[in-house]
């Protein structure tokens, strides 16, 4: 019976998604035949092109943001809070690794190919295009074949993974810091297609940056229709000598982001038009200026409608206030009806305001109001990130929040006090001081305070006063009762430090199912080894493990 499912995450810490993967029809809820007591398998969830295009068609009709590609759509669908939403997304999965099993005396597969066949026998879907190759020549032929035929598949691929067949040899070779030594990814070169620059338009971002965008004659690239590509900045256009009307070669960088590779100058007709960057903002008409820090040109009007729209999008994003349901189309309608003029106005919205919006029913209105209300509980560091101060990303916001503990203390800090925070340099300090000097920013913060947002952080207990102070932990294997991230957070909460490598300075190695080479290293060095159960007891009562 399917017990647990998790994402790969960063390779160490993933997310619990059991309820969501149970909605994917190609993932068996119960294994066929005579399976062992417990197995851990690895697979990949994907979305077929046709299902991706249909999903985006429906989202466009509903005024929702479109997914960039099937990979993003599959990942976003897997991480939905509501499994019912995942169930509507028509996801599929291939399985390709048998990581661990309790064989109860039965012989484990000796090769990768045997493992794939065993997965298939248990009811897992495996890729029918996989092949067992007997020579380097066969491998090269296989890779070349799929480089040519990849777009004939109903799903997107960007390469072929070549694995050593012997599982014993795989284990003996081990891994580097980035990947197993027994597996090699052969990435296909990006497909290049010729098209034409129909026009160049300017978009204005959250911080006022003017970004040129090439509008292209639509062409199919790497399995999807491409009609636009970012031109980054004025210097990029000059360096590549891109003109309106130019024949150009484009590709998808990383098979995802369309980019102009080069101009086909020999095909120019003489009718092409040079592009000149605007001397005023195309949205509000205000003065623009080149940023002394780099190649970008900015609109200097902080009240620019385009900047406001992008600011509110950032404010509501998952990493900031996480206001679910507040997408681009809803923000556009709220701005058009002048229901909001800054992010703080979101907290003054009422039910009657929302039900008048196009395609907004009573349920949608209540859900959005509930999401806005929930965002008042978002901790101070994420509120600080949501403010969109230049150079202050999510991690820097966390450091600043814990260093100053309140928005008032942060904005009143001297440059010297700011520079004393780890990783705060002159550019960040200057940006914070410039933000604090703007009266409209001060007014916004006062409105957000009045709305009830978290503008203070609780002081952290000094690490030396915590029970696990000075203790270093290394985790290896799969924990059954908690995620890797939860375990690391529990260690930090008690003053300990999660580590990534085992050395003589390591105090504890926590061993879960299918431990890796860190377990062997701990045995060799005589480092204290904890089972998951012992680790849980330590977290409950650290005093018993002192010394």
C-alpha cells in the first residue's frame, strides 16, 4: 500500500505530497504480485504537451497566469495544497529506480535493467523507450536517435540519462558533490529556429527597470509556440545589433526561456529599423535614467502604475505574503476599479468590492478575503521581503529581521549598524537608507501596521543558552517520521548545527532508511550514531544526552 510520497527538493530536503500523488492514476496505490514488506522507489511526474496546452487554455479563459512549460505545470500541480486541484491536472509518471527494499529473503535485483523490470511487475509505469545497450556505440546511437526524434514524443525531454547497469558497481563508484558517478546526463543542444522581429516593446518592472521585449513571428521551438523573447537591456540590443524587422535565430535557454541567439544579417532587406530606447517611461511618461550600478534603465517615478502592479504581485507572492488567489488578472481589475492604490489597500477590501469583479463569484470573493486575512500572520521577515526593498531578498530579509527585530529599528538604523549585519554591503545599506527616506514608503508601512501585519520579530534565545549549543549533526538516509527540513529546523531550534559532511568534529550522525556513505564514515571515525527513534528522544529531552 502506498504510504508516503515526497518531492526531490534540493536533493536533501523535499516536500510531503502523499495526498497529491495518490490522485495520479499511473501511480499504483497497491503493488501487484508478491512485493516485499517495504520499498522505496524513485520516479518522475510529468505532463504531456496536449494536457499542458489544454490546462493553459482553461487558465487563459479564467484570467489566470499561464504556466511557462509542462515541467513548471507539473511541479506546481504536485505542490497544490488541495489534492482535488492536483487530480484535475492530468499528471503522469515514469519510475526508474528501486532505492531500497525489505526483501524478506528474496534476492534483490542485481542490475538496473532487472530493477526496471521488477518495478514494471509491481505495477509501476516505466518508460517503454528505455533500452539496454551492450556497447558505447549503441549508447551513442541511442542518444543521437532521440536527439532527432524527441519532438515526436507526447512529452518534453531535454536529454538522455546513461546509467551503469550493475547496481554493485553503482554503489562502489559512489557520488560526487553534485551527482552519482555511475550516471551521466547527455543533454541535447538547444533547438535553434529562424524567425523575424516584428517589433520591440518595453515592459516596466517592480523596481522601475525598463526591459525590452522582442515580438516575434510565432514559431515552434522545443515543442512549444514562441512569439516573444526578452532582449534584457539596451547594451544587449546594441551588442547583437538587433533591429525591428530583423531575421533572427532564437532558441530556448535551458529548454525554457526564449532568447535571441544572433541576427541573420545576410538576409536583411534594408527595411529594418533601428530601435532607440525611450527617453521617458512608456507607461507613465516620467523621466528615465541609466542605473549607475549597471546596464539597466529605470523609470524614476515610484508611483508609476506599471511598478505598482508588479509591486503588488511581488507582495502577494508565495515567498512573501502568500495571498493565494491574488493573481495578475485580479490585481489588474482591482487597480482598474481603483479599489487599491497600494498593497495596504488589500486589507481594506470588502466582500461587496470583490463580487462586482468580472468572473468573481461569492466563493471566490470569500476565498480571497480569507487568504488576505491569513497573510496577517506571516512573520516579520517575510513582510520585510514583501516590501520589495532593492537588494533585499528573502534570506537577507530574514537576517535583517533577526538583527533589528522591528521595522522601526531597521529603518532608523545607521549605515554602520546596517553594515554590521553579516553579508550586508554598502549597496544594501544604501538601498535601505534610501527606502527609509521616502515619505510614501513610511506612509505605506504605517498603513500596513494599522492593518495588523507583523512588523516585529521575537528575539532569539542566544545559541549558547540552548541545550544543543555547539553540537553538530549530520543526517543520512530517509527519515520516516519527519522531513529532512523539519529535522534540521528542530536541531537549530535547540541550538545545534546541521552539517553536510562527517568529520571528527561531528557530534552525532542520525541514520534513517537506506543510509549513504556518511554512515560508513561515522563508523570509521567513531562518531556517535543515533537511530531515528533515539534522535526523536534527544529532541524531546536534550538534557539526558548532555556530555
